């Protein structure tokens, strides 16, 4: 089942000279993890804002094309042009790169419960969801903590928890590890994998951490200048290492090394992970 359909999407911010998105079209299937990579200014963040209706409902500009969201639980389709953002938030959750921009309550549990209270849910349902997201995000025991006192990784997991409590079927994450140290990156990326692989949540992930995207995403979009210039499975995108380097996309070390070895005729295919590279080196091409 297709849960996201983007057709001929173009967008230009008010008073901007150029379009941030230019004739973008793609689809996302239920349960898929779609990775989006590309240089800064390529339109990735703008694209994220169109997927839950912030663009064009809250951020205005010249909007062309269609973004259609299908709720897999009901089969109902929603055009982001016509559906209010609060309604879409129960289907598509958005997590931004700076968790501090999404956290404003005094305790962890208040932060998670805020959206649920605004939905008018009863106390028992709020408590049920609160217990579940605290467990799945690894925040159990921190219910009374003041969010600014949490580590960067914990703050980002709290931002994800607040979105997850709304029980969306799709989560869109815009560079969620960009401000985190290696420990925080590992925490957040591990949680994203858990939500996708074990809980069946569809994930759209914009990430500079390209080794993670190429390792775990089912499919990858590469953007530049507001357009999709490459689309395919990770192994197909890896074949375009020269194009990625030309765009300024940082390649994973294993792909960088295997790319150089391929140019010398020492490998027949690129390696996406260190484990894969070691395996290929043990069985060099003839």
C-alpha cells in the first residue's frame, strides 16, 4: 500500500527568488524506510515540511502539485492542501533536527502528554500511551525530569516520544542526529530502526549520516537544487559514488575505499558497510 504520494511538487517561499522544490515526484510504501540525502540547500527540509502539511497550510508560498497521505489504518486519503495540520499529525509525525525547538513543557511526562491532552483523550488512554512510549524510547524513569537537563540524545528521543504518542503510522525525521555526539547518534538511530523494523512504522529520514541511510534504508532519494536526481535501492545509489562526491555528499568510509578499489579493478561492486568491505577483500574480483 502506498502511504505517501508526491506528484509534481514545486514550492517557492514568499519573497524568495527561486523555487526550493522543483517538480518532485515519488511514493512511499507502508512499512518502508525511505532515506533522503543531498547537499545543504537541496530542498530536503522543505520537502519534510510538505509531508505533514506545514507547507502550504502554515508556511505560505507558491505551491504546485500534490502531496497525498493515506492512513493505512482506515485507507482514507488526505491532501495536505486541504487537511488541517492537527488532523494530519495523527497520521504523519514530524521530528526536527533541533529537539529544543519542539520541547516546551516542564517535565518529560508533560511533554509526551501535551499532544494527547489536546486530542481530548481520556486519562486512561493517555496513561497507556505514556507508559508505552516511555518504554520503547528508553525514557522510563525520567518522567519527572526537566527536559533541558537531559542529554542531547535523550532530548531527541523525547521529541520522538512526543510524536510517537500520537500513534502516527508515518514518522518524518529531518536530520535528527545533526547536533548529537556519537553516543546520542547511536541512541537515536537505534530507536528509529526499532520503530521501523519491529513496530512497522513507515519512516522518511533525512540524514547526513549517509552510512546509516545506505545500511538500513529500503530506498534512497538523492536531492540537489530542489530536484530528485537519483532514486533507488542503497546498492544502486552506491554505484553512483562519483555523483555523490561531486555533490559534496560525504561517503561512508567503506564505500569510499571500495570505490577507489573498484577504479583499480580490485573489486567488482561497492561495499556499503565495513563488514561487507572486509568480506569482499577476502574474495577479490578476478
